[in-house]
C-alpha cells in the first residue's frame, strides 16, 4: 500500500511513522510487535534526536626516497539517540505482504 512507502508524509492532526518486520518462525503476533516498536522508534526520532559525531583522520609516511610509502586512514562514526515518552500512540493500519516480508 502507498502508506507503507510514504514515511515522510504527514497525517491530518499529527505525524506518523511506518515500521516493518520480516517474517519469522515466532509468528505474526511477534512480527507485528517488532513493526510497532520500529514505528515508535521512527516516530520518536521525528520529534527529537541528539546526534554525536566523531571524525578521525590518520596520515603517515615511512621510508626514504623511492622506498617511501604513505598510509592514510579515515573513520567517521555517527551515533543518534532519541529519548521520548510517547503517549497516546496507536497502530492505525497493518498490512502483511503476501510473501510475509
């Protein structure tokens, strides 16, 4: 359905988020719980998110003349945290893919 793909859309009188979960041997009830938790997490991140970022860069050369070599490494790490109390949230629609995905 279209609403599954319209995660950035708004709803009259509020905001919404979409959650999904893969089919698993535990059953549809657990799959629904996983999808609901994922949607609430996405909803919380829409309201407020704290981002921490770390960027590291390393460069070095060794050797002399033609035997000289260079090394370079870059690392970029981002951590996003959202802490919200969501009151009054409810599942508006559910849909199960024919393939269970």
